[in-house]
């Protein structure tokens, strides 16, 4: 690899769902939590969440918790 190539870190996202907002986290390959953030449970909020996750690195996958119960 030459000096001009940039390595991208691989990240995984996790989402805890709630009625009005979802709380997301991003973890890297070494299991370090890179950040957490809340997003509204709307179409725009989902777009913002994905953009936030993609900005952290190469998003491998996203796990979503409590998809039918809003965390009950």
C-alpha cells in the first residue's frame, strides 16, 4: 500500500428502539465504543442515524434490538 491509500476502519452499529427515538452506538473491530447518539424515530431520523454510522467507518452491519416492543 502506498502513502496515498487510506485505510478505513470497520465498524458495527447497534440500535435500541423506543417509540419516539432510537439510541444508536458504533463499535470498532477492537470492541471500542466510538460513540452513542439518539435519533428521532422518523424517516429523517433513520437517514441521519445511517449517515452518522457511515461517517465512523466502513459500516459492516447494524443490529436492532426490541423491534416489536419499543424496549418494553
